[in-house]
């Protein structure tokens, strides 16, 4: 196999591994639109990184955190519903990013690469960053698993039982910001939320507990990355969208095992036909 | 009397911006006593509960909490969405400070052991409240704070759940603070009612509170009558095995006197 293809596969697997359990929290806590708003602001972060000469991942993570904190502050006023406010932030941030890009004459970037991913072009250092972020996310989620579950079920009950509610909420935002920063290279900022949500949603149909849902989501993510990259190489498809389509295939097929089980039980339960 | 004192909140005030939610509120909670907190929506009940739990620092006033006090709490709302596959058993076991070996016995005591492997999203309102109660009881609390445990629970389950709370108090001698709208259900075994409308408008024995002019002004004459009815006949209220219970709001002495056949 070509080295660039191996690197792409290894990097995408790191992101998919972390996106599985983190995506479960995004689904459980209904943060999908929140994630999308962060992703839309990523272009501003890319420019920030390029203009001051640091890694774009740091610029993106920084911008995402600023946007997330800004959203939290605005949300307190409760003038608009959450989704409307997030809609304003998401599209304003993307528009500002595109205009800022047009104004930065010195900066020459591959816009399509940032919008839809360019995982086949990642270098060894990019790969290292992906694995550091992926492993860090998994370790933190493992250590704080039950606290984050309690936070999701009831913040009051979690607080009474000694969970540092504010810190845990911030932790989730930080992890999502970091995942957007590294996942952007794999499927692009327009599709990054799908990497969080689709494997988790597919895993829901197969899981009987929160932790099994997280593990299955990671597995589905890895399978989608492998299938998508293979299809991309075989038929010369864009890699990011191919990965998302593979994940969507898993989602569409995910209710089947439960249906098959139910069908196997049915014959005995079926009443005798009348006459 | 001082040795039974668990929480003593004195002249507590809390404001959100210009909006004063609690004004000079004083509440005492003692061992073995069931105190019911009543009040309309937005009267500051939940804020007071959060102050008593120690989640909000009051701007004025003091909250004494007995050192080392073991608290059991059931929140008003738990996110139990179909998107999270969590069984009742796993939910109760998520409490890290409790002995996992006790979970089964505790669920048995509150009567939901049969639902151990049922998904949280599939539980009825009454079963969910029982599960929350079981979870709160795991650490042998000296004080139970129950935020609207009867809301969203059907009428028959309400009186059974309420009876369970009274039994827990009898058995363990813990104090109970109950936030409830379902006055007619909770009055029977309540020792003291605190009626809240940003300030404590009246407090005392249920029957005395029901006749208090500020209470009548808030809840109306009819409710006071219903409550008095139930405090007189409370031995009937629990006993219906599928017998039609009077529909809430249209209770008449005739309907009630049908009782158990």
C-alpha cells in the first residue's frame, strides 16, 4: 500500500476512535447543532493559525473555544432559542471566515481541502497530532465517564453527588473543539459533525448500555474510515465524503439485527390463523 | 430539640438581576419530620431547594447544615431519552459513593426490582420516581429532599409513592423535604407545610395553613376544603385496587365516600 494511503488510514482511525464516544455525548446531550456551529467557525481558526504562523489545529481549537464561550454567555440572556442563536453564530462565522480569506492576499490555501477534507495529503506530523488528540480524548473520557453520564442525566443530581458540573461541561466543549480541529483534515469542516453523530446514531440501534454504545460507535467509525478510503482509492472518489457515505450505510443498516431477532421470535408468538 | 436539627436556613435572600426570587426565607428541617414546600410556579421553590442543597450561595442570610449530613436528593427532571440505552439498574449503580451490593435490595424495597433491566426511557413516571428514591436511599440519608416527586405520576401511583415516602420516614427516622403541587395527596402525613411566594407566607400544620388567608388567596377556597377532606379520610385514599378513584379537581364528598368496596 502507498505510504500516503497508510498515513491517511492511520490518521482517520485515530479521529474515528475518539469521535465514537465523544459523538455519543453529542447525541445524548443534543449538541449536534452546537458542534456544527463550532465547525463552521473553523475557517476563521485556520486563517488565524496561518496569519500568526502556528499550526492551524491550534488556531481552530482556539477559535472554537472562543465561539463556545461566547455562545454560553449569549445563551444566558435567553432572547432566542438555542438553535436559532447557534444558526446565527454558525453562518456568521463561516461568512466572516470566507471574507477574511478573500482579504488575506498573502495567504494561499486550498479552500476545498478545508471544507471537505484532504486526509490523503497529511504528513507524519499531522498524523502525530491526530493520535495525540485521539488518545487524549479517549483517556479523558474513560477517566470521567460516570461523571459525564451523570452530567447528561441531571446536572442538579450530579452536583449534589459531587460532580464539578461547570468543569465537566467545559471539558466536553474543549474535547469537541479539539476533535473539530483534527477531524477537519479528515472529512472537512462541513462534514466533521457527521463523524461525531452518524456512528453514534448507528451504534444506538445495536447497544444495550452507554459504554457499549461508545465502543460500537468507535468500531463503526473505524469501519467507515476503512471502507471510505478503500472506495476513494478504488474509484477515485473524494475521501471525506466517501467516509461519511460509508458511515451512513452503517446507520441505514443498523436497525436490521434487532429486526432479525424479533422476526426469529415471532413464529411461536403468532396466533393460529382462523380457519 | 437542637440535636435533631439538620438544616437551618435563616433569612435567606436570592436575586437574579433585578428579580428577587427569595426574600428573607427561613426554614428548619429536622430528623423524623416531613415538611412540604408548596407554592405556585415561579414562587422560588426550586431556588430554595438549591440553596438548601448547597448548590446556590444565598446573597443574604445563613444556611447551617449539620456537619457530615448525609443527603438524599431526587431532582425534578432527569433526561431519559431513547437516544441513551441506559437500564434502571445501570442508572442506580452509577452512584459511585454507594455500595453496589445494596442496589438489588434497595430496588426491592421501593418496588421496582422487576424493572431492573428496563430502559430508563421506557419506565412510567411512577417507576422513575421510585428508581430515583432508591438511588437517594443508597447512602442511608438523614435528610431526603424530593423535588416534585409526584409530578407526572398518575393518581393511584401518587398515593402509593407518597405512602412509600412516609414508610421510609417511619423506618429510618430521616427528615423529608417534599416539594409538591399535589396538596391533596401530601397533606395526610405532612407534619408541617411551608407556603412560599418569594417569602414564606405561612407555615405550620396542614390544616392551619389551609385556612390561612394568604394560602386561600394563592390557592383558592376549594383546595383548602379538599385538603381538609383528605386529612380527615386519609385512611381511604390509598386503598383502591383499580377501583375508580375520584378525578382530581372534581372531588366531592359523595365520590370519596364510595371508598373501598
